[in-house]
């Protein structure tokens, strides 16, 4: 595995993990509110900073975005604190 491949794998994992708690928090916000908007967009900024600081090509941005959306969906569906 080359250096760039390793960096891409790390950013992919970070995209999912960073979005999990924000997806979970989004569950408790009113749709289209400022808090809802923040829960969706704050992790994108962090992933963009990581991508830019590692000089990862723009071609991988859609992959990171898709994995961020996946992290949001998984986080939103986490059964933490729910009684059965």
C-alpha cells in the first residue's frame, strides 16, 4: 500500500467516525433548524481540513462525502439510550 492509499483509508475511516456522533445528535434536533444544519456540516469542515492538509486529490472528495453521509445515517440510527 502506498502512502496516498494509506492516507485515503485513514480519511475514509475518519469521515465515518466523525459523523457518527453528529448523526446521533441530529436525531434530537428539529429538521432544518440551525442545530440540524450544524450537525450535518461541522464534520464536513473537519474532513475538508484533513483532506487539504494531507494534499489528497479532489477526485476523492465524493468518496469522503459519501462515507460522511453513511456515518450520519448510521449515527442517526444508533440505539443508544433507547428502551426496548
